[in-house]
C-alpha cells in the first residue's frame, strides 16, 4: 500500500479530537478511530473534497474601516484564493448589519458572503 492509500488526521468536528486512520481499498475509503459517525464523514470529505469557511475583510465604499465577513458555508479549498480575490473587489455601501448578505453565490460555489459585524 502506498502513502496515498493510508492517511492519518485529527477530526475537528467536536472538541474530542479523535485520531483518525483512513485506508483506500481501491474503491472507497475505510475510516477507523472515530468515536462517532461524524468523524468518518469528516475524514472522507477531507480526503475527497476538502472545504473551508473563508473569512476576510471588505472595505465598504467611502470608509477607511473594513468590515469582517465570512462565507455562510464551506467553499472548495482549491478555490479559496479565487474566492478571496472576488471578495476584495467588492465595496459594499454603508450601513451594513451583521448577517447581511454582501455577495450571493460567491464564484458559483453556492456560498454567500455575510457580514459578521455592523458597520456604519
């Protein structure tokens, strides 16, 4: 078995932090070490299509103070830089309330960019 067919990782779905071992049997991943089903789901997602919540700062139109934003769901890890570049090109108008959607369907990922705080 080659190195790509065996992987170890720490599950981050809960504070327990189970040590996971994943093995590729030629057709699917087999996961062990998880104390709950979400650990297996986490490992398979991480091995087949890793995704991350993207956080960033946006500079509102006419303001020197940036507003913090994040995606409302994880985006593909391979597209993080592309998505960040798109966020930095947008300058929303004030006022902004926490939870406002500032970009819909970021880079056609299905994720919306939402404000995490108020800005006036």
